[in-house]
């Protein structure tokens, strides 16, 4: 039987049951736990606050809706062809800028309901 058989691992080395330092050796807490047979406990899963998660989802939805607002606070009638085309793209429709502005405006108004 060796002198370390009954020793316990600590971060400063191997210690006898009486508390005497038998062998100085720096070890991390993980190494100490491994030598002493201590199994790591898994970290607890974070609790999900359902109400907070729902509020965040609603806020994201509102932000997405704000992205569709007319640029620079202009009304549709005040927008140029390029701006009307951009509104159409936001709604998944490609408008032809070669058409008259009034035609593009009618198409955008139809898209927006």
C-alpha cells in the first residue's frame, strides 16, 4: 500500500486523512473532483418566462410591420416611381417603372388593400 492510497486530492496537493500535506501538486478543481470521484452536476436549465417571450415576439412582429411604413413619412401620392417600386417589392410584387406613375400608384394601393 502506498502513502497516497488514503490521501484526498485538493487544489494544493495530496492530503492525508489527518490533514497533512503529503505531496504538493497544483490541480484545478475539475482535476480534484476527478481524482476524488466527484461527478459534476449539470447546470440547471434556465426557466423560460412565457409572458416575456410572448411580449418579445409581439414586439418583433410590430417592428417588422413598421418596416413597411412609407419612407420619410411621405404619402403614396408624394412618392416617386422608385419608392413605389420599393413598396411593391416589400409586398412581393415587381413593378415596371416604365409604366406611368399613376399606374404604379394604383397597383401599390391595390397591394396595400
